C-alpha cells in the first residue's frame, strides 16, 4: 500500500474543498505522463475516490508518442494497486519530424497533439473532467515565463472549462514539487525515464532553455527568502486588477 503523507493529503483535500475538484457523478480522466507528479496523483485520486462520500471515479491514460516507450512497469504497478489504466498509441513523433523545423523545440507541438488526443479520448468515453498533475512550482514557472517572455500576467488555473465543455482540474496546484518527489521516492513508485519518454530528446531538437532558467531563478529567490512560495501562492489569490495599466 502506498504511504501518502498527512501533509500531502491535507493540501489536496483543502484544494478539493476550495475548488470543487471531485464532484458527484464525476468521471475523471487522469493525464498520466509517467513522471513522479502524475504517478503520485494517480494514488491520491484513488485515495480520495475511496474515502469520498460522493459517487465519482477515475481512470489514468497515457498518450504514447510512438518512440518505443516501455509502459510495462507502470501497467504492472497500476494492476497491483487496482488503478484503471490505458495507453493511447499515436504517431506524434513521426508527425513532429515532418512539422518541426531544425533547431526549434518539439515541446509546444507535442503538447498540442497530446492535448488533442486526451480531449478526443475523454469525449468519446464519457469523461467530464481531465486531471492534470501541475503543482505550485509549475504555476510559479508559468507565471514568470509569461511575465518575462510573453508580457502577460497569467499562470495555471486550478480549474477551468475548455472550449469543448470538458472541465480541466489541477488537484496538485497547491502542492510543492518536492512533496511529490519525496512521496515517489519513499514509495518506490516506478517513474518513466525522461531520456526514453521525451520526444524532444529523441528528436535532438532545441531544449526548452527558458523553463530551466526560470526554475533556477525561482530556486535562488526561495533560497534568499524561504517564504517566497508562501507569498507567491497568496499573491495568486490576491489580485488587485485595478492597479494595472488599463485603457479607458
């Protein structure tokens, strides 16, 4: 049995109470990359589904990029823990080689294609929500990347409705990345090797340098101010839109 820390359960429980992540008759599709975040979220969903007074269920699904990924360890792990799981086979990698210019990043193309397959699978199979394993560190990185490179003040919403009517939820949005890493290591959860599962690395294209630099910047800010992420989380909920530049 997976040992989920009380702190991790408390944070996800508070997130659910605040944003209504898990509701009556929900059928939730977990977008599972095979990394530490989504693998841990699978076990958290199982826990909350089993203790919830509401009637809802979930399934995990991975979009294969067609680069020979090995999903056997994940399939065996989920079978052992009775977590429903399926792999969607695609040719995203082959499509990408035809579309992506040399020395450009594969990531944005890959993300769009993966999202399209997830949405199609969810709608076809009667799911009303898609769960994504973004955490607070991801939200911070998104905010500063948008600020620095796109000239916009935006980050990752805990919950929103896509144009196709599906609700997208992020149950880990208030969780720190290190909590998820500790959980995965402590429980020896099988994690997909990024070298094997990342199309960009296989493709040999340009790596996403901006995200790595943003992650380093945030690490330095937290080192200088240990309460930086606490303040940032509060700021995401305390927006004074009337203080920004607006045309009249």
